[in-house]
C-alpha cells in the first residue's frame, strides 16, 4: 500500500513539474520583451488568460514561438504583427481601434448608457413619498373593508 502511495505521489509531482518552462536569454532586454509579450498576448484556447498564465498546449506552443522570435532579434512589434497575421486581432488583449473592433470598444459604454437610462426610468415611475397613493375616498373605503373583515372573524 505504501509503495502504491509513493508511486502516485511521484507521478503527481512529475506532472506538476512538467508544465514549468524556463527559457534562457542572452540579453536582459530580450527577456523583458518576452515577458511583456506573453502578458499582452491572449491564449486562444482559454480566451480569458494571457499566454503567461495559461497551461493550454497552444499557449505553450505560442510561448515557445515567442521565445524563438525574440531570441532571433525580432522586435516586440514584429512578434505582435506575426501573431496578428496568423491568429487575428483576437490574440491581442488590447486590440486596436478599427472598424471591425468598434463593437468591442464601444460595447461596454453602450451597455452602461442603457443601464443608466433604464435605472432613471424605474426611479421616475416610483411614486415619491409626498404623493398620496390613495385618494381620501379610496382610503375610507379600504378602512371599511378592513373593519368588515375583522368583524367577520
């Protein structure tokens, strides 16, 4: 039983350490460029994580490709151009303001304006505390109905 437990623990630690990637850079600027790029590029599988945070196989491949291009001496802009040409603007966490990304940039503002308008309309429909909800005649009729109901019990 102990041997089986030991084997399971060793297998689990091997799987955990398999996802750790270390890249050696010959220049501190290249390492800084690489770190900037993997934090600015989106994982296409996870969609809500950047390449640095994702463990998806595609993210690992994209990190490796980014490393290779940075080591060859390509600039950050050239790496981004390559990724955009291959995967489209979606690979960028901050896509450029273009005709095809207007909905992406303007959508949150439109939703916010709609929410404010709806909230204002709801607030205006509610009666204020100074307004009487019932006329004097309606209030007296309601009191009579309540008295009748309590007398019947």
